[in-house]
């Protein structure tokens, strides 16, 4: 009964083998888990996935294959809780939205502290308390031009702070590219040189040397010809970047295959005092930004990838990060990167015609010296041409 599930994983590019599939069947036969879909999910992931880099592909394949199966067997299934929680969510007209008050970051935080002391019960649909579905700047599921989202899911992207445990997923570096043009554009940023150990046959020199040696074979070796360009890629992940995952993965996958000397780190919205490489362990494995700045030589090509769409406070204000209490503004860290790596560019997957409506994009463009390019073929060509000079 699970053979189709096995092939679904293979089709999703999860490198599962027959041996691992038989191990899963053996575990099920010995009843090592309780009869529930959640328990089966963890058992299947444990036995079938060897590398956590494939967890996301496994989750997508699992979700697609078993979609709706719990509802089929659960005779107590009712209306989803999130439907009830959002029942008072309102759609406001542009005029009503424009009339909503903006507190400013400092007043917003002071007001939140006051409400946390005063509020004793749950509220919905209001304009004052911490609640859901209203116009208050505190809570979730409502509408406000500058708010603090507490729990729940986002969507309107106007929060200046988020109090919630958020999880992101790594970009898939093995993704099959839909277009080869991305690789072609990146190849502009290549400069070859021979360096390293002489472990490659130099055919022309060998023929010439053998001829000069009266036909006695005289083998000559040479170092491998490699692209000597070093690339550091900083990738925005989560939040509004979820809309651009596919294009960002295409770029990331192409860059990994084109640049031998490439390293990468993740950030969310703006760069602050730490970065990370694995989104599942981003709270446990952090890389101080100062160490990153000092590790790579100045001739490294720095490429930011992000939509630069955030609250302006996250760039210009101390403690403005949407997720934690940062001591220095994100804009200062961006400026330090641009000073440390003069050859830098920002690739933005947000459509270029929308940039004029994002105040944060204008700020970031100014910090990076107007070296922001759209994540299109033309934008890639222009960015690579700039970095190759």
C-alpha cells in the first residue's frame, strides 16, 4: 500500500532507496509507533531521509500524498479553529486604512507594555486591546499600518515587530533549473586562472616536449584551470520572501554550480549582528557578522538577495528588528558590508515597478549605492557586468 508513496518521494527528488523503504515496512510490521498519521510522518522521515537538507522536499511530498487522509478517518473532525479565530477579520476601504493612527515605534512599544499590564481577557475586532481581527496595532488577523503581530499568521506585511516563534526553510541548492539562462548570466562573473597542484595533463606541452626529445615521451603536467572569482551570497529568507522562493532557489542552485569558491549565509529582512547557514538551527548555530566581515578578502564579490520589503524601522532604528532586540540599526551593518566588499550588488525579486511604493527599498538602494537590480535576466546581466569590472 505504500509503494506509490515511495515513488512519490522519488519523483520529489528525495534520494530514498529500496533498503530504506524496506526498513520502514519492517518498523511498521513490528508496530514501533502508535497508529496515527503524525507518528507515521516522523517514522517515515527518520527511516527514509538521510540528510536534513531534503526535509523540505520530503514534507512537500508527504503533504501532497496524504492530503486530507486524517479527515477521512476522523469522525470527530469539525470546523478548523483558524476559521473561527478569523471570523471577525474585516476588509477596510483605502480611506478607512488611511485614517488609522500611526504611533511611531517608541510610542508603539510603550503602549504595548501598558496594555500587557492592563488587559485581563481575550478581545476580538476592536481598536484598542491586544486581540484579533480588528484595527488595533497589537495582535493578529487585523488591519493596521504599523502594528506588532503577536501569534497567528501574517499576510498584510505591515508589522514592525513579530512576537512569535518563526521557522524558515533553507533554499534548495539542488533544485532543477527551469531556465538555463540564469547560469548563462552568471557566467559573466568568471575569471579563469591555473593554480594549485600540477595534477592535470598539459597535452600541448607534452607533445611539444616529446617532439623536442626525439620522440621519447616527456609528460608535462599543469594546475587545473579554475574560476578564481570568490562569491559571498547573503540571502533573505522567510516573511515576504516566501513569495519568491522558486526564483531564489533557481538563482541559488545556479550559483552553487557555477562558482567553485562560493559561500552563503541567511538573514531575515535586514542584516544585523549575526547570520546563519541552517534555518532549522538558526537559533543554535549563529555566525557573528563581525567574523563574516573579517573572514573573506576584499576582492570577494558580495551578492545580497532579498526583496528589501520591511518596516523602515528595521533599517534605521536601534531595536527595530522585527524579531529581536538589536543594538545597532540594520543600515549600519549593510554599510559595513558595502565598505568591506566594494564589489557588491543587491538582487531584488520584487517587481521593479513596485519599488517606488516601498520606503524600505529606497533606503536600502541608497545604502548600497544604487547597486540594486531586479531578479530578471536583464537585471542579472547588469549585476554580473558590474561585479566583473
